[in-house]
C-alpha cells in the first residue's frame, strides 16, 4: 500500500466522499488544500464521448480565459520582413524563418506556442514530426496560421489556451493558478468547459461530456457534476 506524506494524506482525507460536486465546491476544495511552496496550476481533465481516430470526431479549439492562465507563455513566430517586425513588436520571444526551422530541427524548442504567416507554412511543414506530437504545429483552425501576427501573439501572451482531444478521448489543460481568487478560477473553468462544449463535432454520438475533473498540480482530483458544469 502506498505511503503518503502528511500534506497528501490530509488532502486525500479532505477530498474523501466529495465527488460529483459543483464547480464552485471543487475550486474551494482545491484552493483550501493547495499548500505547496510553489503556486500550483489548476488543471482540468475532460473525458469525451468521441473517438479522435475518426476525422468527424476530432475535438480541438482555442479559448481566451477571462483571467488568463497565470503562466508566462513563450511564443515563436515564423515570419519574414514586415511581419517579422510586427511579431517582435507584439512581444514574440523568437522570430525567424529557415534559421528558426534549423534551430528546432537541432532539438531546441524553447517556446509554448508557435505562430506562422501562411507563406511560411512550406518551411514549417518540414517540422511536422517535431511540432505535431507536442501540439505546437501552427493551424488556421486555432488562429496560429494568420497574417495578423500581432493579434495572435497578444492573444497567446494574454492567456489564450489551445485544446485538442487525445487518443483516449481526453482533453487536458492548465486553466489558472491556485493563487487566483475562487471567483476567477470558477470563471476560467466555466469558459473552458463552454469552449469544449461548443467544439462538439458532428460525428459525436451519445453522451458528449462523460467526466470532468479538476485538480491542482500536486493534489488529488475531484469530479464535477457534468450536468451542472455544462448547464
């Protein structure tokens, strides 16, 4: 039987029997038990009734959280000339073209979001095997292939979160910090759930949202009442 430290044991005891709760109850419980020395993230996991192996059941999208994520987002932009200057002025951390491609091919990936102008996709396309598995490949569906690099960089820096369903039908995301107020975390959870609900694919059959759980980085998870969370 696994042995836990005092903090983990206390947290598990506090969570005992408290499942299928409202967003407000879950957030309050998680904040009260997030007592590590660092500012933990609030993480959400949503099990969906989809099979992403089928194109008509793929779930992906982007949502601007009302209170941001609390995380410093490092942004890379593939662009040339005036658009490269625009990206730099907007606060992009790394801007380049073939030179940036070579850096990434060499194994250095020091960014959390990758944006590209449409004309650069011929270059970016060569990085599919590197960026794809990390969910970093620019995609017009989530606004990361665009001529408006200024808006894309500012959105990424401002707390925009991308989501994509994994093979097991689960969507994971960090949607805030436990240092946020309960009200701000509740707003972020509701915004994220609404975005995933809106992204429901036409091929989804039966129950779409099967399970939603919240947790802090180091804490136990608590499941939400799906009907209440979606409603």
